C-alpha cells in the first residue's frame, strides 16, 4: 500500500468550516461533520449493497443542494434512488431533465447559482452531453458527476465498456476511476471535497464500470447516516457565483470576442492553461484524502500489472493464480486519471521488466497513458482487452501474461 500521505493537509479539507456541529439545513437528524472525521475516524458499519445503492448512500451524506436526473442504463436505478432521498428530505432540489444534454446545462445553472450539484450518466448520455463538460471546467463549476461506464459505439450496447472515459480525459475535469463499490462511495464524497477547494474548483467525474459495480452486491463500510459533509460555500470560488450582484459567467461580462481577436485568443489560451493547472493542483489534496493517487503491492517483482477500475480486481485474482505456479507479479492500481499520477507510476515501474495493462475497452487508452510517460516503453504489454460488455476472466489475463513471457504457446 502507498502510505506517503500529508496527514496535516487532510485536516485542511473542510475541517475549518464554520457550520461544523450545526444541524443540516435539509434533514434535522443530520449534523455537519468534519470531513476528516467522516472519512478517517468515524466508526463504520458494513452494509451489503449494490453500486447503485452506494451512489444513494454517498449522496445521502453529501449535503447536496441539487440533483438533476435523466434515466439511462446502467445509472437509472441510482437516479431513482436519489429521488427517494429528495422525498425523504435529504437534499434541496431534485428534478428530471429533458435530455442528457439538458441535464448538464441545468447542472451548470444550479452550480452557477452556488448550489452543490450532482448528477449521474452513462455511455451515450456522456457523449450526448460532452460539450457541457469543458464548459463546466472553463466556468470553474465543482459539479460532481458519477459516470457508470457502458458501451458507446454501434451496434448499440448497454454493457460495461470504459471507452467513454477516454473522451473525458481532456475536458478539464478531474477524473477518478473506482475499482469497487467501496471506492465508489469514498470517491464520490472525497471528490466533492477536493473539487471545492479554492485552488482547484473544477468538476469531478467519478467513473465506475457499469453493471460490474452498479448491479453487483458488495460489502461496503459506511459511516453513520447522521454525519454529513459541511455545506458548499460558493463564495470561496475563484470565480464569483451568480447572485443579485454578479451576472452569469462574470468572466464574460465584457465580451472580449467583440473587441479584439488578439485579446480573445490570449484570454482563451491562458484560461485553458489555468483550468488544467487547477486539475494538477488537485493532486496534493487527492493524495492526502485518498492515501495516495496509486496503490501498490510487491513492486520488487519483475512483472507488474498496472490498471484502473475493475480490471484491477480481475488482475488481483490473476496474480493469485500465477503465484500458485511460481510466477510473482506485482500490482499498481491507479485511482486518479486526471490528474494522472505520472511521478508515482514512473517510480513504481522503474525496475519492472514487464508491465501488463488489462483494460475493458478496445483502444487501450490506459496503456497509451503509461507508454507516453515511462522510459523503455517496449516493456508495456497492451492488454488483454475486452469490450462491448464481455467479462475478463482472470484466466485470460494469466494466459496472456504467460504467452508474453514465452511460457505458453500462442494459438494458431
């Protein structure tokens, strides 16, 4: 496990909020609680729940002001469960949008007005709404979106596939990838806290592999229901929120596009750089609150399996099976894709002779990320790849690694 953590920085992430200890504005049985206490000190209770229920359980503790819903498999159940939270008085506003694109615009409107805002989507919904995500980032809106990944290409598929993550990577958002239901719960709440830091203040996409996580039951350790995050303070934003004194998108008040092409180009270029710099500044906060951007096991092995999401889970079993045959394999689990943990991956893989990257997509975007940063990148074996909703049996990973090492015959 990677335990190089700035524990003092953990305390800063919302721990000085003035409303800590007060009753929630939405539910009288909930109390605004120090995030450090919720994440690291509270006594947790194991619950056997689906990933969809985990999304509900996380947002129940999020002091959420607004949730905008639109049903698309496999997040439809989660969106409906959040509606039940609204009916029970655990969040401020909840409504259904007209389309995936409309939902993301409505989320932007709520966030511009200073509301802590969340939504869920998947696959084609992500693609239909894509134009909004760079707008969120450029407007410095700390919206939390849970992406339950599914196939996006023709022929139509509702099955798990992480290709849509590839499209999110350069939108200016933070992107975290959950391996399990426990990760999903933790990443949603912790992501909200990191996204709202004044030196960050960009949206965050918490991704999970649809069905493999959303529709599978797992044991998740949950903190008490009465503990909720401190409320969002929009006046700590680096861009003023919309109120009676500030019109929407204040940075556009003087339309520079009408004055000078040069000013327009310079403004746009510098602002894009600032957005991506903000994502990079999230690194120190994410490192503290996630116990590192990566998780590692047995780095002294010559063979390392490196991936994110449920490919890591399948890889863990493959490592166990290979160990029974006397083949030792280490693990690098990547938690945050943006910011990408470049230095951590470089350090973790510096002595590896073989780097195996299993993925639930056809393009191999994770392998590309890794090959782009490490020296001697011929060490990277891209795959195995499965896509379109196919499972990745651990035996397939074992067989591919043995073929790569010359320990098994390649099929004709």
